[in-house]
C-alpha cells in the first residue's frame, strides 16, 4: 500500500497460472480482482478460496453475453444466476472484498430484480459509461441513475470505475474531475477501477496509463484526499505472454504521481 491506496490487478478464472508471479510481487500487489468466467466450475471456486492474497470477484458482463437489465440477454443471464445460486454453498466459503456486477443496459427494474436474485454477498454495483461497445446505451452512468439500486437492494456496495465516469462526462459534455467528485460524494466505494483513455471518445478504451489523456496526478490527489482506504484495480491492457509485467509497469507509472 502507498499512502492510502492498495493496488490490485485483474486476472480471470482462465489466468490462474499468473498466481506464482502475483505471489512473487506481493510487495507491490495488495489484492487481485478475479473475473469469474461464465464457464466457471467448482475447481475455480476452490482455487479462489485458497488464494493467499485478498481478492474481489467480478461477475460476467456483456463481454460474455450477460446483461442483467437487457431482455435480449435473458437466456444467458438467467443461466448465470441459476448457476451461481446452485453453487451458493460453495460461494459461502469465499471471503471477497465484494462481488462486482454491471447494471449494463436495458430496463432498470429488470436489472435490479435480477441482481436481487443472486445468493452471494457483498455485491457491489459498478457505474457505467453512457455508451457501450456492446449494448448501445448503458444504465447506471450517473449517481442519480444508481439511486434506485441502493434503495431497493439491501446492503449493496459501490464499485467506482473512474474511467467509466470520465467517459460518461464526455457524453454529457461536463467537467470530468467534477463528475468524479460527484460520485465520491454520492456513495463511499468499496472498490475502484482505473484505466487510461482519450478525452474525445465516449466508450471505454482500457488504455495503458502512460498513453492516457486523463490528468492522472489530479485524479490520484482526489483519491489520496478521500481519506479512506482505496482498493484500486488496474484495468489496463496486458500482453498475456508477459503475464503481469504490463500491470506492474502501469503501477510503477502510477507511483510517479503519488
């Protein structure tokens, strides 16, 4: 941890071969965020339960054909919910920072109804950009559009994706630094996401931080001044043949601004 920021990187249930490298860099990595692929099985759950580092779990999203609010994704979404709930006794052995879900697109009430069906906790809702490369227009792109999730879902946590907020602010033609502050004033996040991007594209890009147009120094200053512990997942791209090397380079670049 540096100041109040804990650093984490994403792996999926298909990347558990990265774990030896992660454990060798526990002086630089505080946690991992595991993407639960839709084809996960009992063995994946066991590996997660045996992790020797704190972890969060990200549920499948539209990248895997899952969308809690979109009726066009109903079949795969229902299969995922059923699968998770059928394994609920196994999930009880897990102690994640949180389970992250996307509101994605479509109907707000359907999204809330489906998320409420999940027999796991704690669940954290992640804010979205306004535009998606998969589903057109997203829901959950502003504090106001997330209020009903917190009103209707008991003990719901918040995962704040900084780049998603910036992309939404570009769509709305408003100052992205102020928009970040609006989210932080709205709800205390249990987890944060960060990646790079340009300031003229409205959908998520997941660029390396060193190729980003965002004011990283100003963003990190906001996080440091936020006061509480910041669990910060890097969602920057990697060359998978190098395993986590690209992640570590993004973390080192970030440290230049702290």
